[in-house]
C-alpha cells in the first residue's frame, strides 16, 4: 500500500543511511522499524508466579540435624 509520510529531514537522512548500510530499501527499513515498534508496544507483562506460604502446626517429622534420617525421608519420597 502506498502512503505519504511527513518526516523530519534529519530522521529521513539517517534512515536512508541506515537502509543503505544494511542493504535494504528505505521502504523495507521503515516497514521493519514500524513493525518492531508495534511489537514492542504489544508485549505482555512478564509472568509473575504467586507462591502461597502455608504454616504448619505440627513439628517436623524428621530431625534435620540427622543426615541419615533426612536421606530416609527423601528416599521414601
């Protein structure tokens, strides 16, 4: 689709330079720049995992200072 854009002279000059250095047309350069800007504005917020903490009322079922007892609990699984 064709359209007309009014660009700042310096922005247009620098865009042409960048396009020439990367070996693409000005049209392709502007298209890629607009796609990148649109994609960046549509990113979802970072996923945040909410962990619940539950406090127990019973004492631990293993003495954590006893390594063999800890291994027994781990092996039982």
